[in-house]
């Protein structure tokens, strides 16, 4: 639905809406931090242009952070650090991605020919520069494919998920059941209007007669039978990871406003939560999906909380296999001892309190925006339930992970 909107426009909409809903006057904003992963945000000043488009004063600086799927959480974490260190009082953190509008590239052989043509001094020399170009050199390369691969391990992300399937003895039925539940929860949340308050209705070009006002990847009609009918995506003969039990890449943006306690009181703002602790960590890139596990262990240690004390969890679902593997790793004494150096397991998040409104398998995954979206969903549900502590965690390409604990204000 959002393919017709440039990435700058997606970010502008979310950024502007966050500022207005927080009831913060634009001149009160000290900084803007934008998370962006896959490319497409115009040039090195993309964050600055996005902020200006959103009506932020010219005196306010804007910066761009990129950490794959952790980019959104990184933007929030960097904003919190700026505030905690006294370098800023009000910071807007945003994550934005437009996978649909990533460029289509040509192979290096064609690029080199084009470079030679640019340097040529005559029309004939320019034509001669392309003499060596063959039909295969015109075959386009989609930049979107980079979002489906892990540059550190040189493997598609789905293959790293199959690695976790074997390591944690996951079955196809378990993965499909997990995906089904994600869709069921998301569909229920939309039927009951729970997620509508987190969305900004967006008129769609070119006619602007249609509104994008809900996630369109949610499948209310999905069943175990329909999921079981899908072929393996990454290992055709023996694989179990399919399009149905994987998240879909999506377009989107999300933003939050952070402020110091003192400044919030001065401005008469009503905080919905407080950043209690944040952590980032890494793991073997060939087991990319486990990145959230060491990050969760680290953030719990820093916060002084245990998994049993966490009331609600938002955990990224790149693949059902990845989400299930993270659960099992957190619950495994052997894994936590061997991989994390802990004497006891971290503890498995309660499935009934994890992704209560579905996750990326149902909602879609705009890589840099997902972390911010998860924090928004987490805080909103904590408010409805009167929950005290919430945890958001992401696994990202390259074997990275991020985790953030928020508490009710």
C-alpha cells in the first residue's frame, strides 16, 4: 500500500504525528535521531531533510543511525543516552523503511562501462565504451535482496533460520502453529480496534482517494492447512522455513518523543513510560536469529530485573523458527552456560504475555521501523493492563541483537 510514498514522506508523517500527539511544540525539540537500515533515505542528509519536512526548526540537528533490524531500538537508545548525559532534554527517535522503493541496480560490468562513457570525450568514444557490454550485464540486481541476506555470513537470512531449526530440533508443525497464532492475535487486535490508535491514516497517491489505515499483511483466513501447503523457501528438499512462517518485508515508519523528567514536568507533559535499561549484543552471524538472546540477558542484568518480573514482551519475529529458538535458548541452562556464561537460564518469556497483538509474521517488518513500533505497542498495552515492566527485543542481520526495558511512568 505504501509503495507510492517516498521514504522521506513516510518518516515525515510519523515524526510529525509523534510530536503532535505528545503535545510538544516543535521549538522544544533539541534533536532528531532517525534509524534507517536498507538504504533509500536520500543522501547523507536524509535525516536532516526528513526532520525539516516534519516542521522541526532549522536550528535542530538530525542524525542517522543504521544497525539493520536494530536501527529503531538504536535510535531510541541513542536518544535516551543523549538525555541521560545532559546533552539534550527532548529528542525524537524515528525508524523508517521503504523496502518497495529500494533501487534496482546493474552489475559492476555495466557500471564500469557507464563510467568509461562518462569520461569519454566524443560521441563515438561513448558508444565504444559500451562495446563490451553483454546481455547478462543488463540483468538488474535488486537492492532489496540485500535486506534478505546476511552480509557477515554470506547466507540468505532464511538459511540461518534453517540452521536454528536443526540446532533446536524445531518441527514444521511448530513453526506453522506459531505463525498461525501471530495472525490470529493481530486479526483480533484489529477487529477490536486495539491497534488503530497506534496508526496514522495515510492518503495514497496518485489519486489520494484511498487510505492506508491498517496493516495489510494480516491474514484472518489463514489456517494450519493453508500454511502446511506452502513449499520450503530456502532449502527445497528438507527445509521447513516457508513464506507462511516467515515475516514479510514491509514499508513503514514509527516515532516516539523522549524527554528528561525535569523537562517533561516543565512542559506539562504526561509520560507513558520510562527507559529503564537498554543493551545491544552480538552472536555468530550464521545463527543470526539468536542475537536477541544475549541482548536480553544483558539488559535484564543491567536493570536488576528477572524475566519473571517482566509483565509484557515484544519480541521480533523474523521467522517462527527464530522466535521459537530464542525462547528455547533463554530457557536452556546448557545454552545460557555455554553461550552467555551464566549459571542459570535467563528464563523463557511467557507465550501468553509475548507479542499479545501478533508480531512481524502477521504485521510485516519494515526493518528500521520495527523496533520503534514494538516499543509503541508495548507501552500502549502496558497502559491498558496497568503493567509495570515491559521488554522489547530484536534480532538483526549480522548476528546483532538489541533489547530495551521500559517501565510505566
